[in-house]
C-alpha cells in the first residue's frame, strides 16, 4: 500500500493550501485516514483524522482553520488549510488504517508545507 501526498509548497502567512493523499491498492472505506505533521526539532503531532463513520478529530492548534475530508470512491483524503501561520510549517504526513478494528497503519512519505513571507 502506498500513500502519496500532493499539494504542499510555499505559502505566505494568512494563505491557504489543500493537501491530497491517494491511497493505492487497499480499500480504506472501513478505516480511518488523516494527517499528522512534524516540524524541525519537534515530535510528530496530530493534525486531523476522519474515521469510517465520518467522525473527525483535530489537533488543538488547527481546529477551526483546517478541514479534513475524504472521498472513499477515490480512496483519497484531503486537508484544506486556511489562515496558515509560521507555526504550521512542517512536513505533513498522510496516515491511514484499513480497518478501525485492526492495529495496522500506513504512512506516506510526507509533503513539505512552508509558511513564509
């Protein structure tokens, strides 16, 4: 299974970006998909996840600014990021579980998001 992230890049403070993550081969309809991020010198942290029922979980620092969505027919999860700030600069990793009842997870290679003026 491969998770391929796209959409990262350089953006000015206050700007927006949309990340996409395509999961190949497997079917994640019965599982969760989402995003984590890791800034230099920091631990990887939760950004947002969405389970098989559509329930979402957001990291405290991104709630109300970021929105997660998924298209199960396309095996794709999205992250709409608005009102970006310097503190959002990080490598963003796609994360997926094929089942919410099994301890199997997959990670993408990561995509860099840089917020800079």
